[in-house]
C-alpha cells in the first residue's frame, strides 16, 4: 500500500519544478498546477501529460480539472499523504528552497 505513496525520481523532480519559489513567491500545494495542451498535430487541444503526471494520475495521487483554457492537476488526499511521506526524506526537498511546501505538507493529516 505504501508503494503507491512513494514518488519516484521523475515525480519528485516534477513536484520540485512546479512548487519551487520564484521571486520569493511559492505556489500552494492545495491550488494544484497548470498543465499544457497540445498546440498542433493529432492531439491538438488535448491535455499534454508528462510521464510523471500520468504516473501520479494512474495511482490516484492527482486529479484533473479541464476547465477553461488551462487545465489543472490537483493533489488528492492520497497524493497529499504521498507528498508528506516524500517530504519525510530530508533529501527530497531542500528546506532553503521548499520551506513553504514542507510547511503545507506538514499540516496534512496522516
């Protein structure tokens, strides 16, 4: 059961990129993150999913909201628990860069 809650290397790297502070502003883990759409080709208009996002979705860690022009992915309760478990490994998120993420995840119930 906890294997589903362990983020792999690509998933951790994806979360790091999406939730790092830029210009001292860090997005909230509860707001989710924007996804891109295919601009051309046979998948034009469909949501573009990286392997990390697809893997987290397949395991029920995130859900998709396709409202408006920018689809979003949000963490489920299971996904928030996975982030909390991942954050318990001090190597996963450097506190100097991800303190807000760590603070938010610390408040997630077990």
